[in-house]
């Protein structure tokens, strides 16, 4: 029997699709790209209109041979790679390798791997979209020209193994510039006064607001004393009471960047892990008797659009599960961002009938957590707005004003299912004020002034950096996770308490590249280039002209850099201790995972040691060593004695210098959902906040 050949990227995807297509279809996987630019050379002919020199990827020969054999036997060939630029390029390369006519309708695309979506896509095959291919090819050529021209320069002038990239170097620049902002930051003093008041026997909290009806900031202790001295007696008058009803709309369903951000906030997932799990959910999960099912729509998207079918199904589910009043009936859906290509839908469950509670037996713990996040976010996006009763109360005493604010959820709406996280990790809580009226007297129970200092801008977490890159138009959904991964592997940045800090190497490489290529490695150029690539995708711009406009100026700067860039010798910094194996001096070296200690007698002595941080606490077991920070194989922080293996003390919680006032045992600092607490390891003693 003659068969149709369908080619996808992965075996998992092939398995899922095969189930829906039946025995007439032979579904095979190309395992991603089969052709690419050579790794050993630039692979772009600058003199011939930047023509790429593609070769078969090493190791793909047997796969390509198998595909060619199947193609010869097939009645017709369908290329079903992912529905984006990368997928279109994979289809184009396959068509070239298998001699498929580019004018034939060989391309099928689907945004979700479900029976209906697959069947519909094969009813409407199309030609390979060369505008999409050209946009991807332009990106590949551009990145190759930048990377393969600047990187060898860095090898020659600094050290081997370095690299520069159009997007990755700008990401490093954001991190370095943020660090400079933090270093240059001058904290400013300010004060707050918290008041505890009582109305009809019910206590509530209010903050100092101003003087004479005008808002006033307190900048020093003298101003605080002046305010406190102005207050007369214990009674305050209720000057005004404002009650309002406020509607709050849900967040839109996930796009790639928002999924990575929320998974970092709520699940503590790195961007790379989030995308790996999302890929698995998209390609299909074995659900037992039902077989392999794709659980989510395509996970590389910048569109918040939802199909009418999905909206209808969600509305029916919400009405059945929560009641008719929870269904969104009037709200207009938020449009995708201005830079969004809107090529396909937002990330959502392929069907709300696949409820997370029914999938526990089939998904791994992390798969289930991510799927639950996607499911709840989508469901909430289709639900009614929440309604909150808000209340603002101004209290006055001799011209001094305090303000209390409160809110109470009147109707939860979407909040019954899901509320978006924030980078500070603070949860919203009802703050209910007593029922007071204007002119009413309340009693002051306590006034507590507190000194504060303005804080520098926060370091980038993965979530913050992805959000910033998205807002600035740097990169696209498929580039966020690989970019963050690359800058860490190169040793340009490191993670400290889940926040990015630049390394000395990262700062040095950035400084030297910016000296000679300031126009290339900046936000404006990178964002404009993304916009130009979108124009190519839309068929409005020629990719060769875009590359040529860039390369003419870049080539001149490259020649200047080769002549004028100074050679930098990175000297090994003494570590202040001798090698325990050969007696030579230990030095600090820079590796792909950051700094480490190594013997200066390398290669005769290959002794290396991690750099550990002494926290200044005496070991409670041996009383001779001190406690140092260490990392497990899974990069989890723990604490141990520096005399290990002679002393085997170890703790996941951070020991502190004080001992328990009740039993004199060790105190440790523990992290909880409410913050940090200090607890005794032997008795029930605990302190609410770490001191």
C-alpha cells in the first residue's frame, strides 16, 4: 500500500501525530535541522550576496539517508516542522535535501497537536513560505557574521574560548550596566511613621501622610520629632472616608516570555527548564488508554490571541465548574504587544477537559506543576473580572494627617483560580478597616517611627531580564532561554542568590567590544534589527539588503579593531594559600562556571578547589573549624565545616553566630514563605525575623 511520508522534528512529536493520521501515513523525525552552516568557518560568501554555504550536519547522514529512502517510496511528502521561522527553515532544508519541489504544497502547520488540528492542517497544505525562510536565514547569517568575526578577535586579544553575539552581548551589557548603577547608587534617608488606632474597640493601621492636607515626605529624624511633637493628645478625627468599587481584570494567557517569568516566580524554574518541560507537554504525553496527547499549544509565541473554539470550550467549563457569574461576558480581550508577530495563539491547554487533577498519574512532578500553571492562567483569562471594595480613611490631629487604606474582595471572579505573581514574591491579602464615619473620633494607641534608606535598582533575575529584553525588543521567543544559558556558560555572568552579577571576564569582554563596536552591541541596533527581520517575514524587505547595509560599516570597524585593539593578558590572581599536594602557590582562575582555585604548577599538578565563602561562624561540632558555604552537585547551597573530611558537620540551613537563649544550641536561619526566621535546631525556640 502506498503511503504518505510526514516529517517532523522529534520522535515524541512523530509518535503523537502518527496516532491521529493512521496507517496510510509514515511519520518520521529529522531530529531538528539536517543542514547548517559549517562550525569550522564563517560559511557566508560575502562577495556573492552573502550566500550561506550549508552542509549536512555531522551525524545526520544516517537520518537523511533513511528519509531519502522513505521519500522515494512515498506517494506524497508533507513537511510538518514547528509553526515558526525556525520550523519553516527546517522544512526548506529538508525540501532541498530530498529534492522536493518548492512550488508544491508540501508544508503543513498546526499550533496544537490534537486530532482536529492535525486533520485540518492536512486538508490545507501550503507551499513553503520563503519570506519566513529568508527572515530566519537573515538572522542566521547576521549572527554568524557578528559571532565569527568578533569572537576570533577576542581569542587573539584576550583568551581562547570567548565569544560575542548580537543578542548575548547586549544581554551582558544590560547586566553590567545595572551593576554599575548599583555601585554608583547613593542611598537617601527617609522615615515612616506607622500608627495603630482603635475605633469601637477594633484596631487598625494607618501611615503618616502629610501636614495641613498636603502630602509630605519625611527625610530625617528631626522632621519626625517635629511631627510627633505637633500631635496633641490621643484622639484623632476622621477627616474623610472614601469608599469605591474597583474592578480588576485577569492577566492575558501566557506568551513565551510571560511563561518563563511566571515559572521563575512561582515554580523557581530556570528559563531553560521551563522551555524543555513545555516542549514535552506540546509534543505529547502518554495518557494510558487514551494514548499520547499534546496537552498545550505551541510554546514559542508572542501572541495573546485565543481561538473562538477554545474560548467557547473554556466558557462552558467555567460555567459548569464555578457558575455562570464567573464567565467573562463583556470584557474585550487585551491585544498582543506592539512587537508581537501574532503568528499563532497564546500558550494554552489544548482542551480544558484535561484538568491537572486528572493527570497526576501521567505527568512528572515538574510537568504537572508547569501544566497546572498554564491551565490556570488560561482559565482565569477567560473568567469574569474580580470586584473589590476599597476604602481610604484620612485621620487628623492638629493638622497632622495619617491615612489608612483597605480593600476587600467583594466578588473573586478570576482570582478564585489564579492571580499573577510579582517579582517581590508578596501575596495580596484583604486589609479590612472598621466601619468609620467622617467626624468620628478614634484613639491613637501607638506611633512607631522607622528609618529607611532608598534602595538601588535590583539585580536582574532570569524573569526580570527576560521581561526587560522583551520590552526593549531584544531577541524573540525562541532566543530568550538560549541567550541566558550562553552568557552563563561563557563565564560572563554568574548567578548569586538567583540574581545575575557580571564576572570580571564579562566586564572586560564587554568593555573591549564596546570600544570598537558601540553601534552593534547596543539595545537600539538589536531592537531595530529584530524589526527589520519582521519586515522580511512580512515580505516587505529584502534580507540581502539588510545584511549588506549592516556589513559595510561593520567590516570597516572590524579592520580598525584588528589593528588597534590592545592585547590583554589575564594574570592569575594569588589565592593566598599553598597547594596541599605539591606546595606551590594556589591561584584564582576563571572557568565556564566562574572562578575557582588551581595550582600554579599546572600541568604538572592538576589540583583544583572551589572557592568557598566563610560565613564567620565557628563549627558547632568540632569547635575548631569555621562554617563555609558550599554547593551540591545539583547547585543547591548548603553549609559545612572547612575541616571536612576531618569534621563532617553539614546543614541545609544557614547557621548564625548566636546560640539559643533557651538551650544554648545552634541557631539557624530558615527561609519560609513569609520570609526568614531564626530557629533552634534542638528546641522550639524561634524568632519571627532573622536578626
